């Protein structure tokens, strides 16, 4: 899926209340709005820590773009539809490099992402650059993902997703999604 949203020019600021109003005016289910709210709360807490301010004073630059708001909302609705018991995520890849953002060039992981990393399992990557975005990590955390090794499960379906036009040297730019059920318990 590619989201085509109106171009947002300049150095925009979007506050959490504005994002909430967009969701309130949407056709997202109440459960999806609650899931999306949890994602944005992760970002609000991270931004407040990074800027040494209160959560009420937070505003978003890049992560507050309409395309991100749409992506978070649609993913929340999709997860609501799946009725998952658990979301498991592998350790996230961390690399060297820099990110260009509204505040200039900063080391990767970007400050907001770095603020969200306590308690998240990570692994080194040979790639250089932004392999996981703050929005991506906030979605995993906000949706309640457990980070670590593969869970024991019986896989029912699998999908590989690749982002066209975005490549990293020696690193596949994709994500593998697996849907499964707990393994059957042996009879006693």
C-alpha cells in the first residue's frame, strides 16, 4: 500500500489533540482509535523526554505528517480486525549513521527512538541509516509487542513486505509477518 496524501510543506507542527481529532472524524472503530492512541502516547512520552518538557507541550514534526497518522490508524484497524492474542517482534536492528530531521542532522537512532528503546531487545545490523523509524518502534510498543526470540507457534500464514525505493547496502529492506497459533499441548 502506498499512501498518497496532500504535500505538507514547510516546518509543520502537529499537536496530539489534532491527531486525535483526525481519528475522531474518521471511520476507525473505537478499538482501533484506542490502539492508535497508544502508539501516539509512546511518541508523546518519548518527545517529552527528549525535549525536557511536559507531555502537554509536545508537538510533532516528521512523525506528525498525515501519511504517518493514516498509517498508524489503518494498522490499528487491521490489528483490531485480526483480534490477535499476542504480537511478537524480533530484536530490532540498530545501525550506525545519521538521520536528517527538523532539528538538523542527528545520530541514528534518532532521539525520540532512542528514548523509546529501554526494554526493547535490539541486534546489530551491518546497514547504515534509519533501519527502523520512531513511528515504527512506537507502533510496535503501542500495539503491545513483545520483543525477543521467535515464539513457539504453528504458522498459518506468512507475508514478506518490502518498501520500494528505499534500500540499504547489504540489508534487505523488508519485514516478515507471520500469523500463527500456539502449539498444541501434548496429551498427558
